[in-house]
C-alpha cells in the first residue's frame, strides 16, 4: 500500500550564525539615515517649487483684482481697456 510519505528527519547538527558587530550595524543605520534625510530635502525643495509657482500666479491675479476693485472698475471695463490698447498697437 502506498501510504503517506514519511516525515523528513529533523536536522540535528547545529548551524553556527555569525553576528555582525554592533559598530557595523550602527554604521549601516547611519548611512540609511543620511540617505533618507537627503531624499526628504529633495522632496521639500520640490514642494516649495510647486507651491511657489502656484502662489505667484495666484498672487498676480489677486493683485490685479484688488487694484480693479480699488479703482471701481469691473471686468468689462478691464476688457474694454485691453481691447483699445491692443487695437492702438
């Protein structure tokens, strides 16, 4: 009869492990910390560039709209003045 296969014999010999010294492990962790700090700096610079571009465009439009409100102009007045300047050129 074909029964179940027998379980393999357990390994009885001891396997020796080599542990790295603490100074090596700490040095590896420090390398990783430096690498990730540089990555974080790159991402922060990228975020600043992204926000600067959007902020500057928004700031220009907001400044223009505030100036129009102070002078009492409407958007139609602005469009008309732009059309006349464009036709004059």
